[in-house]
């Protein structure tokens, strides 16, 4: 299955559905075992989507543009979740409109517009998992959304349940007899 912008929209919907029931929870707790709080992780996710869209538009050959999305500290969780969805929509729209041959710098490999969508999908899936876990939910990334990003960004990934494999690839969990990864990277370079 190929990564497409509509899959990013599905990831954003998953984030909303998974986290909206916890709007009244304490978002100052750690997001699973990250150093960030749930709120900080959510703001990071919105900024990832925004920054990725900026890269696709600007097509820099090196470095990120010096711009970021912020969310006021007093914004309610509903506003934060709406900001995440908007930034995901921005990336999806930009990637759809972009020339498929365009390229933009990323530290893990210069990528094409749909590569940026794949990176955004990974960010959305794993950070929703992080936040949900911090808030006491057992939400897991859906396998049908994990498969295409594993194929695109983790070509050397082992076989197995796609949710488990993505969590292993991104250092969130062990996979069978494979220990949890202390460090990890994806490969965002365009492949023929």
C-alpha cells in the first residue's frame, strides 16, 4: 500500500478519536515514558505537521526553515486537538498540491512530498500512542495505517504485526526476542 495524503487524514482522525475522551484529564503528566508531558508532545505533533508542510512548500536543500507552530499555554485541550488536525490537514493539502518531483531536506534523507506525509504519519501514530499511554489509554496504532509507513520509511523492518513492528522500529516496545531499540532512525530518502 502506498502512502497518500488521505492516509494522513485518517491518522489525524485517529488522534482526535483516541485523545478527545481525555480532554478533562491531566495533560501535564508524562507522555508514556517520554521526557515531555502529554501537552508538550501534542504541541510537538502539531509543529511537526506544520514544519513538514513548510518544508514541502519551500523545498530547502539543507536545514529546516526557521519557523514553528506554537499553541498558547492556556489553550484548552479541544483547541490543541483542533490545531493538530488543522496542521495535519495543511500537510495533506500541501503534499497533494506539490509537484511529485519536488524535494526537501530532512536530516534522515531528502524526501518527496509523499515521503513527508509518511514521516507525518509516523509522528502522528507514535505520539498519539505516547500521549494515550500517558493518559491511561491502551490505544495502539492501527495496523492498516502502520503498514504503508513501515514499507516507505523502514525498509529493513522485520515481519510481524504492523502495529508491533512500528512500535519496535520507533523505540517504543520490544518485538518478540528483539529488545526495545535505544536509538532508531527512519530512511526518508526517495527510493526508486
